[in-house]
């Protein structure tokens, strides 16, 4: 059974690129274009990994991750931030609230796959 990855980003072009990259390696993907949509999705559908942008209009990625970590049914889902925010404070914040990785855009498809594979392998 393929691992299920939720991509959360408000940029449809990036979501499409990430989906193509991941599906080529037989991952199942779903896209949420807002933090609110992401939270609603994971409450009804199990996922193995979340790729999460920080800067979004409704709920930023930090708030999404905080809500995931507060929910006992969802707090073990690994979250990888994939964001344009490159400052050290944002990176520290993301990791401190529970992200397993903090990656910055732009990211090559190869690097994305490498990190996704490593996170999923560590989960097994």
C-alpha cells in the first residue's frame, strides 16, 4: 500500500510540481490549499506525512502544526515544513513545535524525494 502524503500550500503550481514528483515514486497525494482544509482532511482521512507551508492566508503552518500536536488522534503524523521562510527564528519555531524537518524553497525534486523517503523510513 502506497504511503499517503498531504501537501498543504496555497500555491497551486507548487502543489502540482510536488504532486508530480511524489506520484512518480508511487506515493498517494492529496492537496489542501489552506490550513483549515488540511485540518479538516486529516480528521477524516489517515495520512502518513504532511508537507506544510508556513505562510498561508487563513491559518499559517505553525498554527496548523500546533493544532495537530494538540489533537491526540493526529499528533504523531510527521510534518515537514516546506517554505520560503529561511530565517533562523522561523526554522527554530517550526522544529520546536514539532516538525521533523524544515526545508526551504526552492527545493529540487530529488532533494524533496530524499527527505520524504528518509522521514517515512524513520517512521517504520
